[in-house]
C-alpha cells in the first residue's frame, strides 16, 4: 500500500503540472473559476447554511469556509474516511429521500459532477429546491453530452465503461455508475425551470484535460477534445449552471 500511495501522489503531482498549459492554449475560464464565481455571488453576507450534494473528497466550498456557518454533506454512502471540512453528513438519495432535510434548511446547495449519476434528475432538483430557503441558489457542474467524447463515454456499455472510469479518474472510488439523462445545456436548463428555479444561468467550459490529467495519454486525449470544442460553446465538455428559488 505505501508504494501504491507514493505512485498515486506522483501521478497527482504530474497531473497538476500539466494544467499550467491550459490557459496558454486559450482554455479559459476553467470550470473551477466559473463555479467559484457563482458561489461567490450566491453566498449571503452572513454565516450561511450550505449543503454539498453528492460531495466528493474535494469541494469548491472549502475556499469559502469563512463565510459558511454550517456545512453539511449528503450522498448515498458515507465518506471513508470522514471529510474533515464538513460539520455533518447525511446518507440520503437525492432522487428519493425528499425528507432527508426539513424545508428551507439551506442558503446554498452545490452539486459537483453529480447530475450525471442521478437516476431521476427532475425529482432531485425538486427536492433540493424544497431544502433551499427563499432566494437560495443551486450551483451545478456536470458533463455535457453534446461533446462527442462525453457522449461516447456515457454511451459505452457498463462492462466497458467501468474499467475506463477507473483508469482516468483520480481514484477507483470516484468511478460511480453513470446515467446522463439530463446532460445537455438545454435539458439542464429545462429541468431547473420545471423544478421551480428562476434566474437560471448556464455556461460551458472545457474540462476533459483537467479531469483526465492523471495519465499522460488520457490528458492528451482530453486536451484534443477541449481544443476541438472550445470555439463551440454548446459542445464544450462541462456545464456549469446556477438557479435560484423564488422569494428572498
């Protein structure tokens, strides 16, 4: 295990180094920059109550911790080891457990690359909207099926896609089942509107090279995909969106 850990650390360091070339090639803004911009504008001035929906090992919310009074995580399984930056964690299915939290519990909800895994995106958005306070916002990042690489990836049979996921993800633990039923800019905007969200803003970014940076061959493939799609906003690999609950 120590050797595997050291190897993973070296791969992670090399992956971070590869990212330096992306701005020089015009792949801006990054997904994290757009997400952080939405979060900065949506967080209220006081100590906010925030939900990380489908939280992973890392979260954009950590950078805003000084503005968050209560940070709660939710996912279908508990993280192991526990995430130190969370105040509490709830095991729940966004698509099924409408009563996981009382109504109007949160000022902000973040969903980072979770939508593509949801079996019933529309119900999940309705549940999140119920948990948000009037004027609260949902910030989303997810993959875009209008990019041909993403669509091909999501369309693979599970038996083929699972080994590929484990190869390109940061760790095998990140290789969750994929659905992708609401993963175009148009479908995502419509699902948010159908769930009652207002002031919806949808943007796209190139994120394949970043997501696939761990190994050089996958990084190069992702870079080619990002560069090819960059002139066509609707076909970039990643969707970043924000919607607000009425009132407030």
